[in-house]
């Protein structure tokens, strides 16, 4: 057996046990792909991150759910960068690049006068694809009625590094009754059976937030719900710019809230900037150290 040190951080919050938990493994270069997957399964968080050496960026981050490796994960990036920075492993660097399966992405670290650390990551260019399945089956799969879905806006698959199905919902009340049956997702999401589902609405719990959301995992990932989702918040920002507030000029700054229904309330700041042929998406958040523990894996 081999003992692996896991550092538990909560991202998109400065309060422990709020926001979204991520495991960070600082000796990722010592592990094989199979060992990384086993660690992620034993840790059990929606994502466990492994910073490793890169030949094309300042560092590479690999992201694993309990079931498989992911291209990109916003909250695990926040946790990893915060861990490396606060443990002195980045030196004086405040601007650098990370290699991910979604491409090489720039990272910026800012510190406030109150000694809070904010991390900004650029995401991959947003992409959208049509959902052509049954709205009724889709609504049933997350425990709501077809009438809860906002008809004036499109249901779309969206990605800024990871594909999710964006579902516009009419009211905040609908989110309280949502109960996902994740096993049904692949049969409904025929165009992208491995996508997650991300319902959102423009009503919010907090008056300073612009959008509210929940995030239900693909059944292949081995988890049910993600507390506060960085990549999905980024593509929500692109959706907001494309379909809700089309008349902005240079940039949009949005606050996305998530996690209230499961006692994990966190927030993601999303910046959408106009580019010539697409949007530039950046998300900003923070993280907090919770605890460290060991997991045993087969040698």
C-alpha cells in the first residue's frame, strides 16, 4: 500500500465547508494515471487536482472525478493555485500559465489590502450546440415540470473547457424541488451523453448576484451534484452575453451564485469581454484551506 497526502480546499468561498471542495495532491509527478484515478475515487470529491510539470506552460494541472479524468475544472484550479501560492511553491509569480486538456490558460493572482487572495483564470473560447431532445424528459430527470423551463431562451450545450447542458429556468422556487436522476441523463442528452446538466435562472438569493444555478453531474463522473462550478459559470456568462444582454460594449462583469440549496453557498465572478469573433471568458474566485488527510492506494 502507498500513502498519499491530500490537501482539502474549498473553492469560491473564504469560509471552510462552504463553496466547493477539491482535493489537491502536491506530489502528482510521483503518481501514474491509474494511481491518480484511484486517489480521486478514494477522496470522493467532485474533483481532485494534481499539479505536475509541463513542457509548454509554467505548470500542468490534471483533474479527476471519482470516475474519470476531466479536461478542465474551475474550482479545482482555484484550489490548486491557492494551495501552491500559500505554500510558497509559486515564489513571487502572480501571472503564469497552466497546461490543461482544454489548452494553455493564463492565471493571475491578486491580493487585497485585507490579505485576501483572488485568482483569475481565462477559460477556453465558448462553444454552443443545440439540444434537440425532449424538454419533458429533461425536466423530469431533474425533478421539475416542463413548465418550469423558460421558453423565451434556448436550451443549449455550452463549453468553455467542459460541456454542460444549460437550462434556463423561470423562477428560483423551481430549484428547491430539483432532485436529479443522473442515470437518465445519457439517454436524454443524445447529442452529448457524457455532458452534465446546469439549470440556471436570473432570480437570485443575494441581491448583488446576477444569476443562480445548480449543477448536476454526468453519471460517468461518480458524483451527483457539484456545489459551485467554475467552468459552467464561465459558459453561463457567455450565454448571458449572447442571449440575454446582447447590447453591452466592451465587457460584462457578472456574479454567479450557487450551492444555496445544499448548504454550500459560494460565488464566482465572471468577466465576459468582446473579441472580434467570440467572447473572452475569465472567472475569478478564492479558496480556503480546510484540512489535510491521507489515503491509501495499491502500490
